[in-house]
């Protein structure tokens, strides 16, 4: 009896344990399913767009660049020798100063040799001139006397008849004359003088180095003659024209000079939807502009513009993130910046009542769900 009671009690305990175990497994499964249903949603700061009209002056930023920037390359071969100034970046020069020269000793000797050969050709033909063109003998005799080996070749005497021209041509007088004149012009290229007053920006060849035709020697810029390329939103072009007056300021707002719009590009930048406007600045007394200086340009052109003013933090590469209340997702939207001030950025391209994100969005995908906190 005791054995039977023990067996019954054991079976009863096993059944209870199995029931309790199945209940526990079911509970943990439900908890797992509940955990799987929980999705984290990131809340982002946002503003609601309110379109309006604003009146403001057109302004933009740009870098100062020389109106004349010239890459100087050698047109001849030889050893380079610096001129009046050191071949160093930042060195200033005046118009007409010798920037550098290339050793022309060999070229000069070659030119003298060709002139000597030319004189020989003339001397050989003189007896025939005396026989066939007796009346022209004197002018050719005087021409031979005027030729100096160390001076430019004088202009050939003019011929009086077609027969005389043919005679000169068959004796290679014309061919040799023009070859020597070409060599004389080439000899001038061994010395390079400054076309304007300015500064050496970059140097690519050292003093006494050997240069070849086409070798880049230096880059020079004209000082005192600058322009500023300013990027202006295409939507503001209607109020700008060539001749528009400008104020040129530092990035902190300090007035540095006045200016005028001298050129307006016809090409719109595809990425920024902006147009480049070129301004010719004039510094105030005691002020000066420097190549590469970054400045603010306020153009005296006021206009009324449609758009919305949003926080600067909303903008990223002329795009903003727009929130969809329908499916809680974000999408990128291109806009055009029309103005910037302490109140934010005035832009066009947004629809009324759109929700724009005002903070950085990390790991953005167009399927991620977000929440917004509208300020």
C-alpha cells in the first residue's frame, strides 16, 4: 500500500510540474513577443514653415582675387637667371622690371653666324646686280654697309621690278632675311619683363635651373587691381544690375571699402542654385585688400522676396529635412538661400505649414520612423 501511495504521489507531482512548466514557457513567449513589438522612435526638434514676404538688401561672400593673374612660362631653352628681384613668393615688382632671363650666349653666337652667312650671300650676288641691275647697285652696296653683326638686321631695300624680286628669291636672300628676323624675335624671349606692377604668387623653377620651352616658371598677380566673385542666389538677380553700388566689409561687419558690380555670370550653379556676381572693390583710405581675403559684400539693391525664415541649424548643403506627419518619415528637400541674419536663414522652396527639422539627423534613411518636437 505504501508503495502504491508513493507511486501515485510521484505521478501527481510530475503532472503538476509539467503544467507549471507549460504555463511559464507560454508567459516568457508572450513577453518576448511584447519586446519584439517595442520600437524606439527618435524625437527631433522641428519648426512649422510660415511663408511671408521680407524686404532686404542683397548680400553675399567671396574671396578677393587679382584682376590679372598670369602664369609665366619659358618660351626658350637654357639656364634661368633671376632678374632684379629674388625668385621668391611674395616678392613685389614694378611694371617693366626684369623678372628673369635665360642665358642667351649660344643663341647670340648662332644669330651672328647667320648674319655673317647672309652678308656672304649678298656679297656673292653683287657682281650680278652690277651687270643685270646696274641702277640698283648703289642701294645694295649701302645696305651691306649698314648690316651690323651685333644689331638688328635693317629692313631690305625695296625692289623696283618683278625681275629683281625673282632674282633675290633665287639667291635665297629673302629666305635668309626672314629667318634671321625670326631668330631676332626669338632672342627677345630670353628676357622676361613685368607687364604690370604686382607680386610673385608662386615660383616653380629655381634660379640657375635649366628651363625648356613650355616650362612653368612663376605665377604673378597684379596688386591694386582686384575683384571679388560673390555667390548670389538666382532668385535675387532681378534687383541686381551691372553698376550696382556695394559695400565691402570684413566677415565681422567692419567697412573696408566700396565697390561696383562689373560682371554677372549667365550660368547658374547646379548644386547651389546661385549665380556669380563680380565686384570691383575700392579700399577706404588707410585700408587695402589682400589676394585670397574672404569678405562680405552688401549690394545696394533692395527687393521684396517670398520665402520662410528658418533656423540656420536646419540647413545642410542647401537642403533641409522635411517631416511627413502621414507616415512619420523624413525626406530631403532642396531650397534656395536668399538671406542670412541673426534671426535665421530666409529660404525659398518650402510649402506653407511644412515641418522642417532643426537639428542634425544621424543615420538617415527614408524608411526610418521619427517623432517631432515642434518649437
